[in-house]
């Protein structure tokens, strides 16, 4: 029998509100609309399908303050992560939104109405208190704290929501299951004891060994439930990771494991996030939950020390074990013993026994350089998928951004570089000259700072797409503003190499050339 939901009832708002759906759809055309952010979209999906039970909406001020300061909702229910709808106050004023308003929440990808929120209150939060209480430090080296201070809008909108549509997904549809669907799967398979495993990284042999051990020692089955919403910046994309998960499922004993994706926006909140993850898995019906070393940890703070202790997350889950009613399965890091060809928890390895391990940094280096990855570490099928997604540097696309004054000679350098790369062969080469972009993509723009920034941003978008496709892109705009150049660098660097070259021709020579 699947575990009972947190709070006792699965808050599946799609089922609850289905009789009102047609009426709500009509109403969406008559009331103001808010377009969600990517994080809010993930949060709303799990509110609507019951993954965030007992929540039925975004936190009101009383709920928010209770969660931030005490890890509890006003009725005393344990809840550790603030789930809020942040909106610019100017936007709320423009829409005329106040307490009592009903507002449509729309999908940012296709403008589809997903829900209607009845606004209970509008409130300002204290970001410093939220950072310190929830994430343990007011330090923007923490990705959630950085998001809080740089991307979170200034007003929080609290209120219950009514479901209209689930967000549409076109990828891996058959393994994107709601809590109700996962529970139905457990009943169909007659699974009564289920160990859930959370991951945001590719899985290798050690992860398979860890989950099989957990299942066997608990006489249970395994639910592999990786996060495919928002994870830590710089993580491997979810398409690659899911292909890895699908490949590794074949390595489990027949009938032991199932794969189901979770559209969660992680906060990398360490101990509090571990409790939150346990609650979510309980809502999906799991009876056990694996919490490993530094669970949901973001890495080092601005002083170079880890934000959280290695087993701080486990300690907090144990503290709330009676309320959580889901058994934590603690695991230390596994290490490989080459002499016996097996994995063992690192704390159980006798002194003097030879061990091997490959860190995440070392794995990325081997992928980047094409160095071998041994089979004791990962399966050949997994390595092949990772290599396809992370080709060696010499086969990746790249962008060269030449900047300088008009008539500085950057266009001549760009043309010469294009010829040299075409002569070398091996990849397509595209040339984005400033005058060409002005004529073809930005003919309506003038030369104010804002318009220059828009023009450079367009160049960055095109350059990033060409780089992603494995091409060489040579761009030669004036690009006088550092912020705009940095934006191009951020866009392109996600896809491949980026090289910024300043053609520092003296002004007098530029005038003469012109």
C-alpha cells in the first residue's frame, strides 16, 4: 500500500476542479492575467497535481512567515520551503490587482491558461531573513540566494488556485507521472514498499549499486525520480540526463525499479530541501527516501567553505521523522574497490584497502578532452550518451566576438578569419558583420544605448544558436557596452567556446580609415 499523502489528503486540484473547468476557461478571458516565470511554472504544476500537498495555492503572508521562521504552516503542518508567486508591484498596479481579485496564471511558453488564483493578500518579504532562515546564509554564492536578490520580484501574491490545464510537455510524456498516476502504478505492480531516489545528475554504477542496496535491505522496490524542472545552474541538461536514466534502468534486476520524472524547481537548500523532497516523495506514495551526503547542497560559499555539513540534511530529516512518516535511508558515499571489483560505503572500507573514485570535476575533464572513462565507474551506454552531449572542445562550435570602433578594421579581420577557417575546413563558418545585422535583423533600431543593447542581444542569440549547432561564428559589432557583451558571453558559453577580441585601433586612425 502506498504511503499516505502529507496532511492526509492528496490535493489533486485537477480532479477537484474538473466540473468547473469550462466555466473557469470563460472567466480567464474576462480577468487580468499574469505570465509565470519558469520557477513559478514548476511550482504551479506540483501544486495542481498534488505533489505539494497540502498546499492549494501560493503562500499567503501568514503561511510564508510561518514557513520561513518555523518550517510550519499556520495549522502546524510541517513545510520547509516557501512557495510564493512574486510579481512586480508596477505590474500589479497596472492590472489593478488587490486582495479579492481573481487573476489568470498563464504558461510562459504558450500563453495557455493554467489556473486562476483568488488573491488573499499582497505582501513584501524580507529577502535577508528568507536567505538566512531558509538557506542558512545571506550569501549570493548560493544559487537560491542569488535568485532571491536578482530575479525575485518585489511583491508576493498569496492565494488559493483553481486548476484549468496542466502544463503541456512534449518530451518523455510516458514517464511524466502525477502523484495519482504514480500511486496507480504502485497498485498495478503490487508495490507496497518503495524507496524513492532523487537525483539531478547523470547516474553511474555507484548510483545503481546504492539504490539496489537500499531496496534489498528494506525489502522494497525503487522509484528513480530525477528532477527535470530547474536544477543548479551549469547542470547537464535534462534531455541528456533522461537518456542516461533510461539506459541505466536496464541494469536493474527485472521488476525492481521504475523511472518517473519530477518537474521540480530545486532551490539547492540543503537540509530544508531534503525535508521538502521527503514530503514530495511521500505525496507520490513512497515509503522510503534516500538522503545521501550533502543532499541538495549548492557547493561552496563565498569563503570557499561548504554551505552545509555533509550529513546535516540527514540530521534534519531524522529530527522530523515522526511527522514525515517516510523512512529515511541514509547513505554515505560509495567507493570502488578494484581488488574485489565491488562498491562499498566509504566508512566501511578497511584501512589500507585500495580504492578508486572519479570526481565530478575529473569526469567533466575526461569528457571535455576525450580521455577514457573506465567501465568500473560507468556503463558504456551511459558514457556514449554523455560523450554525444559533451563533445571534445575541438569539435564544439564557438563564437569570436570582435569589437571596436567603426572603421577600426574589425570587419577586415573578421573576413580574413572567415577565409582561414573555411580553408581549414571541418565546420561551417558564419560571418555576422555589424552593417549586415543592422540591415537584416535590426533595421528598425537606432543608436541609443537601449537600441544598441537590443542589437547586440540579437547578435548574441544568433551566435549562440550557431555555436550550439557546432558552427564557427564570427561577429563584428561595435558593442560598446560591457553589460551587453557579457550577456552575449553568457548565451554563447552555454553552447560552446566564446572568444572576445577588442580591436583597439586609435580613434585618429579610425577617422582616417573612414
